C-alpha cells in the first residue's frame, strides 16, 4: 500500500477537519433586521403590525402621565390646599372647589390612561409571542429539512456536535430575539419620541439641557453592547468545544470505562470549560458596567436638570412653575431611560440576528445532490445494469488524494459481483458513488444506460438496498427499524423480510417480539442480530440493486452461513454488489473484481482467478485453515443436509432484553423529580462565599441609592413653598450636588457587583458542569442504555440546565439583594413621612405581586413542557444527523422530518397558550400602576387638606414606593429564571445523587490477582486495569495518534518511546512514521480518518500499553481485509505471549492455534478442546470449519 499517499490524505483531511465548515470570513456575521422575519406569512405580518401599533400606543402612556403629574404637583403645592395662613382662608374657598374639581378631573385622566395601557399592553405582548412561536417553528422545520437535504460531503466537513448545538441553542436565541422583546423595544421607542415632543412643547430650554447628557448615555450603552456581543460569541465558541468533547466521550462511554479513562476525560472537558469561564467573567463585568454607566449619567442628569430648572424659575422665566419643570423633566428622563431599557431588548435582537446568520446559511445552502429534489427522470422500472466509465474520484474533504483512477467496470443486470482488494483500495467508495452519496469528478456512472445524475435522486435510491459493515439501527423498536426500509410496508412484508434475513426466530424469542427496543444505535442487540435486522430492512425495500458492504464480517460462522444463505436467496433476480474480505463468502459470485489503488487489477470467477495465481490467489491463500491430520476430504459430506438440522442461532450471546415496555410508555417517563429548594441551589456557591458577600455588600449600597434619592427629590419640589430667593438658590445647589454623589456610588457599586458575582457565577457553572459530567461518566453502563439518557439528552443537561442554574445564582442574587434593600428602605422612609398614605400604597402592592406570581407559575409550567418537547425533538435531530448516511441510503429523510415536526407541534401549542397568559399578566401589572397613581393622588389631596401630611411627604412616599415597586417588578421578571433554574437543578441533583451499582470510583475491594476470587469482591478500577480489550469496532477519540495509544493507561503520563514500542508490537509504527505529522496526526471524530485496519492496530497498541494480565479480543480482526488481517493477526499473536487471552472469533482460521476452543450454543457450552480434537469430534465446530473453507 502506498503509505505516503495515505499519509498525505490524512494530513489533508486533518487540515480540513481542523476548522469545521470554513465560511468565507465576511465581517457581516448577522442577518439584516428585516431578513430575520423572512419566515413570516400573512397572518404573522398582521400580528406583527398589530403588535407594533399597540406597543406605540402603550409607549405614549408614560409621557402623557408626566404631563398630568406636573399639573397635579402645581395643584398640590399651590398654597391654598395647604392650610397655613388662616387670613387667606376665606378667599380660598372658591379656589378650593375649583381645585377639587381639577384633581377629580386629573384622577379620571389617570384611569383612562390605565385602561389604554391594559388593552394595548395585552395586544402587543400576546401577538408578538404568538408570531415568534409560529416563525420559530417554521425555522426549526426548515433548518432540519435543509440539513437532511445536504449532500454527504457537507457532513464530512462539519462537526456533528456543533450542528446539534446550533439546532437547539441558536434557534432558541432567534426565538428569544423576535418575540415580546421587539414589542418592548418599540414601546420604548414610542415613549422616547412622545416624551421628547412633550418636553419641547412645554419648555424647550430645560429639555435641551436635560438632553445634553443623552449622547453620553447612548454612547456608553452602544459601546458596552458591542463588547457584550463579542464576548458572548467567544463564550459560545469556547463552550461548543467543551460540548464536542462531552458528546464524543458520552457516545463512546464503553471504551472510556474499559480503559478507566474517566478522570482523563473529565480533565479534558474541564480544560475547555476554563476558557468559557474566563470569558464569562469578563462578560458579567461588562454587562453590569453598562448598567452602572446608564444610572451614573441618569442620576447625574437629575442633578443638572433640577439645578437649571430652579434657576429658570428663580430668574422668572415665563411659563415655568415647578409643575412645568417636573413635567418636562419626567418626559425627557423617561424618554432617555427608555433608550436604556431598550438596549437589552435590542441586544437580544442583535444576538438573534447573529444566531440566524448561521442557521439561515444552512437553510439557504443549495446541496450539489439534493436529497429532496423532485426533478430528474424517474424510469418506470430499473433493470439494474451498472457501468462505471472512466470514473475518477477524490473526497471533497481531501482533494489531493485520488481514490479512484479511471475506473471501468460493467455489471450486468441480475449478476452478483464481488469487489475484493486491500484496505483503502476504493471498494467502499465505489458503492458510495453508486448510491450517489457523492458525484464522481470525471467519468460517468450509468444505470440502465442512464447517467445516474439525470435520474431523480430519491426515486433512484429507492431501488438500492444497502447492508453495511457496521449497520446503524435507530433507537426504536425492531418493527420500526425494518419499517424504515420503505414507505407503506405491511406487517406481513416485515415478517417475510425478517424470515428471509434469518432474523425471525431470534426476534420471536424476545418477550416483546417485534416491539423490542433495540437501544440507542442498536446497543441492545448483538452484532449478528443487528446485521440481520439491517438485512431485513434492506430486503423489505425490494431493491433492484443490492449492495453488501462486508455484510457478514461481523457474524460468527454459524450465523454467517445462515445469513449468507439468506443473502444468496435475496440476491436472486437482483444486481448484487458484494464487498468482502472473507473470500469464502464470495466464491459463488458471478464475477469477482480485484481492486487495488483505485483501479481494476483483475476480474473473473473464483476458479479463473485462482488459476491466474495473481493478487486474488495470494489473498485467498492467507485465509486457508489447516486441515486435520487425516485429510478430511469427505468433509463436505452431508453438510447441506445437516445445516438445516442444527438449530441456527447466533453464537454471540444475545444481550439482555429490555424489560416489557412498549416504546410509547418509555418516551415520556419524565421521572417525578423532587422539588429543589432555592437554598439548596445557593449552597452550591458555598466555596465562593467571599465573592458573594462582597457582591452583596455592593448590591445593598446600590439599593440604598433610590430611597435617598426619593427624599432629596421631594425636598426639591416642595422647597418652592418658601419665598426666600437666597435660601432657594443655596438649597438647589446643595441638593443637585447630592444627586451627583449618588450617581457615582451607583456606578462603583454596579462594577463591584459585576466583578464579584460574575466570578462566583462562572466558577459555579464550571464546577457544576464538572460535577455533572463526572457523575455521568461514573454511572453504570446500563444507565446509558436507558432511552432517557441518550447522548443528546445528556449533552443538553450539561449545556442548558446548568446555564439555567447559573442564571438564578450569579448576578441574580445581586439584583435580588439590591431590590430588597431598595424596597425595605423605601417602606421605612415612607412610614416616617406619613403612615396612612403608605398603607394605602402598600395595600396596592400585593396585587402587583400577585400578577407577577401568576405570570411566573405559568412560565415555569411552560418552560418545563417546552424543555421536554424540545429535548425529545433534539433527540430525533441528533440521531438523524449522526446517522445521516443510513437515512440517505434508506431515503428516509421525509420520515425523520415528519417525526421531528410532530414533536414540535406539541411545543408549538404550548407556546400559543403561553402568549395569552403572558400578555394578560403583563398588561395587568403595567396598567395597574396608573390606577394606583389615581387612587394615591386623590387620597393625598384629601390628606393634605386635612393637614395629616405635608406635600413633601406625599412626594417622598410616592417616589420611594414607586421606585420600590419598580424594583419588585424587576425581581418578578427574574422569577421565570428562578423557575427555570429550579427545574434545571432538579435534573442536576437527580443526576448527582444517583449512585451507580458498580462504582468505578470506589477505593474499596481487594487488589489481588483474582484467581479463585469472585470478581464482584474486587476493586473495580483495579480489576479493569488488569484487563485490556480490543473490540470489533474500536472507538478512537478525536485527538492525536499518540494520545489515542496513550489512552491505554490513564493512570500515568506515557512516554513517546513507550508509545512507539507498543506501536511496533501492533505493527503500525511504520505507517505512523510515514505520516507528515507522525504521532501527532489527528485521527478525526471516532477515528474516521483511518481505515479499518489502521484503527484496529491502533486499538491493539492501546490495549498492549496497559500491560494487561488478561487480554480480551472480541472479533478483533473480523473487519479487516486479508492483507491487514495477516498483519494484525501477527501483532496479536505476539501480544498474547504470557497473558491469559480470551478470543471471540467468527473467522476460525484466526483461532486454530488456541490452547482451548470453546463452542457456545444458546448460552451453554456445547464442546471444548483444541482445533484437532474438535475436528475429530465431527460435531458443531467441524461443521463451522467446513462452512468456511475456501474450496
């Protein structure tokens, strides 16, 4: 084999695989603000316009309220309400009545505004939530559809793990960004513009001065928003690396456990988390700083405006009263504040646009071979004549390596043609081209004289049946797996196909028969069973062209002869293309084609090629089995008669059946997870208490700013009861100064909150991910067989649930503390100033809280349901993407798409309900504020008249409690995050508290050689460290060759010399040395960049490195061609010296020299002895040997 060429191709592939899907690096990594809505239909556009108009009306309510507030203030302060000078009292009475009427009038205005806010608030939120749900559902469907439509070369160069993250996280981000956040954004914009207009009309000078600071506010907000977005992208990238590690490890858990590599993998995962943590801390600081800056400028502006406003009044500017100053000031402040509030909504929208960029890019990607294409010729029937004309091909992911070079090959309809040749010669490539998974670079592939590129792809593939070496089964029942073969297949046909594939008997032996679940990736079935189910699935298609890629290599001889017979029966009347390494299986082929280095070397029947004594002959000779002493000529004597009498069953032990459950009942057994208290979540931060404590101090300081502000504010308004100009001027300057000091305090405390909480939160996230991952790795293997714990579900716990817990702990504690302090102080101050008024306002507060509560409970319920449904949909998507080749060759894209869409349907219905509840709660809690104002001012006017409270008191109480209520509102907004955190925490604690029955982590148990000791009493880790396994489909990890070999012993650092030594023993050293990067060559995800034989030898080197006392070889050479097999077999023979070695083999030539051969039948020992002894017995072993002889 041209090693240097293989090496080049690996190198190429490595570089391609380094950065998945290299996109042209454009600066514009986000879609346009209109383009993101491209999946909206007429109804959505109507809803969006309705919602927009409603949000504009709703936004105008606040500035109008400021006008009324100004009028009210003038009325309350103007001397007459206040019973001070008794002398004027008489002239006051008429004035008094006029005033009372005014106040009643204004109160009614307030109520009117409240009603407006109620109606329009509901419309704006519910219509946007609804349309977002509808569009997101469409995007999910389109994205999945588009992924399924891509050609295989696209999947070769993209990271599957990352694709799944995109499918869940990125689309969730779009959904967040195009929903109610947009309504709120426009509401804020409306408040801003109306507020500005009111200000300019009432008093333009003051408006301009107040506005002078807005550019600063806006600039700081914009700057921080940019920083946060770039940090978010960095954080996502860092985490997706860790996510890829988690996915790889969890999907290869058996190998990880066998090599005791849990600790090593946990370290590898944690290493990737560290980067995410550092970026996360920076992000936390940046987001708090941006808030701090907004408050700094805002409170500073208050100081400036009041100072200027008072000087305008004092200088006798016409039309300026304290009421005007208030009206202008509040209109303008509200409007600039709204820009501040709009920023996070705008940011969510920007993030959504960024996420949509990747999603839409996939949706718009036009594949070279579109699996869903409706164009192309659909011939009535396909005869099955296949011809390759001068076909050249190289994989798009490694363009420099020619796999096929001007290959010419003609296969007549109905013929059985075998392709043989060494590993890497291009046999599998030929069948992949025939299925049109790729298109050739040059030349044509003709089927019935038609270039297959002119045929309709789906229609054409429906005539091809494929059984591959490692068949992929889907995590559902046997019945459904066979049904995937073809649309509209009947139960009768399924049974018939199962019988033809010789699978019927073992299926009927299961308690659930055809409804037995096969486990994720078919893990509950033995190799032979998987293979036969796959054959049944291929046969049910009634294909015209049957492709058998090493279809029997994974079987033992007994099953092989049966399956072989089934295949021979199946290939009657069809064009059959067989790829085989075991030549005994293809002797009867009509034509045998030997391929080497992508070209046809020789072809003919078995007899002709044996006579030629060329490449085929040398391959055949290496597979011969030594005959027994007396020449057993008569061996073939009545095998035919006997084969039928032996109860045929796979010699592999059948893995445990699943307990009796129908598939449906398993799907949603969301375990009743115990409630997790918030306290338990907070306890997780124990070790970070210092950070949390300092952060909390800063939050308390911050919470005190508003109550102090309220007092100063009231003092400024009411100081105009006094007429002395000098005192007025002095007071105004002093109060304005205090505002500036408050603004500085606010800024500094926000910074410290970000710093300390960010640190605590990110460290917590990292620790939880670490703990959760560790808990997963130490569970029993049987835990992973449970449908609930599929790789997809587990990676989403790590990615999503834990992020949600952090959402409730880190900076959120700060917001809570800050708001609690704020509210507490506000209430205390209010009681000091006037208790009746305070009680009235406080009695209103619970109603506000109540609406918030309803909103939260509804949200939690929805969040949980959503999560279940999406997790289920995610499972389907992950499975589809991971096994895309199988789905494409079965033309089952539509079926998967349908299942996916059905799962989304339920989640969609939930969201539509959510929209109504969400809208009503939002509208009610918003409008209620206006009603509260109406009541408050009416009552306040009465109290002032009665002399029970001063105007200053009214303003203090109002401002303090209004701000306090705002704070409570803010806290309630966080409630959904808490509920999400609680559901996330419930999942997490359930995982952390689950104790495995076989605890690989424990230190207990004896550590003696277990001769005569029950294995259950031994220390598990120690026991496993004495054993090494080389299995039939070895799992390699996505790291370098050296790392993969060093994986054999994870208890120490392995030197390169030692790695080289075992590589030499495993006969792969020279191959590695020829690679450009030698031992640092990457092997790709699951080792895809290596051929079967190379993977196998790496696995042997890895096993030898353990220096095991016991070596388990489970079919270690079955997947290899003769060349590689000889080499690997030789390596194994060398490796066995001085070790107890247990071999499971189907190819008997590999075990004829064993010290003891044990023949198992139905889980019992049938006979045992050496090769010669068993041949003399002429029992089962004898028949098996006979079936494998190359005649």
